[in-house]
C-alpha cells in the first residue's frame, strides 16, 4: 500500500519536475545565445520565460494527452459531461470564466496588496520587477497567454486530474492549489495562486473541460499585465473609500458570475 501511494505521488510530481528542468535549461541556453548578461537579465526575463514556456508546452500537452487516452476516472467523468453540453453553452462558459477570472485577479491583487504583504516580500518584488521590465508584446504573449496555458495543463490538467482520481475532488482541489502556490516561491504569489487555483478548479469542474480553467487564468493574467502597463485601473487608488468600494463591487460581480455558472450548469 505504501509503495502504491509512493508511485501515485511520484506520478503527480514528476511532470512538475520535468517542466521546471526544461524551463531552466531553455532559459540558460537562450540567455547564452542572446548574449544576456546579469545587468540585462531583468529586461530579457519575460522573453526568456516566453521561449522556455513555448518549448515546454508540447511536453506538457503530451502528458495531458496521454492521460486522456488512458481514460482515467477523471477524464471519463469530464468527457462524458462535456459531450452533453451544447456548443452555445460552451461559448457562454468561455466568456464567463474569462471575465470572472479577470475580475478575481483584480480583487485578489487589491486585497493582498492592502495587507502589506507585497512590501514585506522581497521575492515578490523581485519577480514583479522582472516581469514588467521587458517588452509589452512578450508580457502579453508570455504572461498573458502561454504561461497560463502551460500552468493549466500542468496544475489542473495533469496534477489535479491525477490527484482527483487518487484522493477525490475536494482534497485534490486543495492539494493541487497548494502546490501551485508553493511553486511560486514567495508569500504574495503563494496566497494569490492558492486562491486563484481553487477558483480555476471550480471552472474546470463546472465546464467539464480544461478550457474553463485556461480562459479564467488567461483573464486574470492578461488583465494584470494591462493594469500594470497602462494604469487603466489607477482610478481605484484615488482614496481608500473608492478603493474598497470598487473592490467590493468587482468582487460582487465576480461572485454573481460564479453563481451564474453554477446555475447555468444545473440547467444545461
């Protein structure tokens, strides 16, 4: 029984290990080829991350596709439910999860920022400075699209899928989200990724397909990039009252969309 548990745990963890090995090796080699120095690393950071993610994506998809072909309990359940959802409803789900993910990202960033954790976490400040020191095109392509796709294939499609077959949906949702948070390596992103991860699992389960989680994650990341680079939400910083009222309104809209997804699912 212990051996069986160890094998199952290894089956969940080794794709994460492979993803990080590939990413780090590609970043190292790409930095050498592009002549990136320690002084210019911050400017090249998002470019290197985008290249590494693009290289890792086929490997992650191969793991994900292999699990699908094995028709595990997780994929039998989601595939069966997904087939019964009309195309129009799937489109509705896609729009809803994208918007809800974007709003959730704003609310989580606001609330976590208000706690002062960002100022206390040197790791978060370092990552944040690197992510937003490069070209906007690569921030949108990498942070906005490719990285969310890769992380959803890994953490929801592979890790959560395998965990749910082993320990059930509730514990799999929590454990996969904890892993997702821990592997961001700083307290701010740990809290953010943990909470967002739980929401993304909810999207996956309600849409019965990985696209719900992918679109929710893209919405969260893309709006964060646009907010940081354009400042279009700076109006929320006018005063504490505006900040908290705006945050509460966005949270209420997000909660309403979550309820709508649940209601639509039950009526689909």
